[in-house]
C-alpha cells in the first residue's frame, strides 16, 4: 500500500480558449553545449513542469518543476529517488527554458521533445507534501475535483502511482 507520497501532479478539466497558454510541446535538436529552448505556441508559456525526452534514442525521461527547483530531477521511466543535476534544465524563462550539456537531453545530432505545463486553476497543479502514513486530504489550487493525479515518493525508490477518475477511488495504475 502506497501511503507516503511526497509529490503529486494534479489535473482537472476545463475549457480553455488558448491551450498553448497552459501546455506546449516543443521540439529541439541537441548541440552538446548550452542552449535556450523557446516555445512556439500562440501564448508565452513560463512552464511549471518540464518533461524532456530524446525522440530517436532511449535515454531517460527527465522531469523538473518550479515547485522543487530546476536542479531537482525525477525520471518518469524509473522508480529511483529524486536526483540533483545542475546541467539539465538550468533556468525557466517567460517563454523558454535553458538546458545545459547533459548528454541525455542535449547530445549533438539527436532530437528531443519537451512537454511543458503551466499551473492553472481548473487544469493543472503541482503539490509537494510530506507523507504521514495515514489517509488524509491534500490541498490543491485547481478549484475543481481532480480527474487525474500522479504521485511519486521523491526521497526513496518507489513506483509512480496514477489515479484517474474513470478507475474509481480505490484503484491506481503504476506508471513506470
């Protein structure tokens, strides 16, 4: 039984006039140095969650967010604890983010994708908390009942758990 998560992404549903104000998928090519990746949607997007993945190779899925800080890394395809890296995402701008020379996300000649979300009431939120071993209510800023939640214990090796309203309140999926 998973009772001590220490981080969760929460999603709800709402109508949005311009989805690019909340989510953008951005493609880029590696250069083995440092670079700024600029989003190309209709709206500027200062991302709160950035998920990076190579498109033509098998390196890990790197996740960083504004709540934990850009040097904190989680790996969506692994159960390992949160790590620290100063050369993956190095800064988040008003419509971009900077990356360092970490080879899994910036090898010259390789192609990458970044999935980028902004916190928005009714759509997406990031919540971090310390588990206490008991069932309890965790507050969020959605202003709506979550339709999907992803949880990960950050301090130890543990599986990612996913709740979706279509499965009911007693079932979860294991993401990894």
